[in-house]
C-alpha cells in the first residue's frame, strides 16, 4: 500500500477555510503537531482520505493567536489544548478550553523555550 502526501504551506488566516474544504471532501483529522523552529512555531495539520495525506503547514510567532479548528473537527480540542499547555501558543475558540493547563508540568509551557516564564 502506497501513501501519497500533499504538503500545502498556508498562512494562519487561511486555516479555517482550508480545514472546512477538507472536511467537505470527506477527509478526517489525523494529527496536529507543533514544533519550535528558531523563534517561530511550526504547526502541521494532517488529514487523510483513502490513504491520501494532506498536510497543512504554517508558521506563527509564539505571541500570535490562532483559530481553533475544533468547530470543524471536534477532537482537535485535545491537540490544541496540548499546544497551548506545552508551547504557550494561544488557540482561540476551542470547544473545550483547559486554559493552558491540560498537563501538570514542572515548568509552565516547557517547550516554549522561555524557561517557563
């Protein structure tokens, strides 16, 4: 079985429209990944339909706020709360909001690179 992947770089303002289009096409949410790249955070939203992967990739500053996709894909609220808890990135309009406290960690936002401050 061969899996094809389509990588699409997007701007944060495009996120909800792109995600809504994928939902209409019958795609399912596979994962949302966040990683620190220099001073920016890189977000990768992966979707699947019949073993065809579509990755939406965007870069934001840690001080930015992004929109939640949980209104379109409800399970996304867990990924989004995790990103907020570990990286400190504010995700607006989540279906369920843990207020940055999804995990109990020794340091607040341990992956933000700010020593938890």
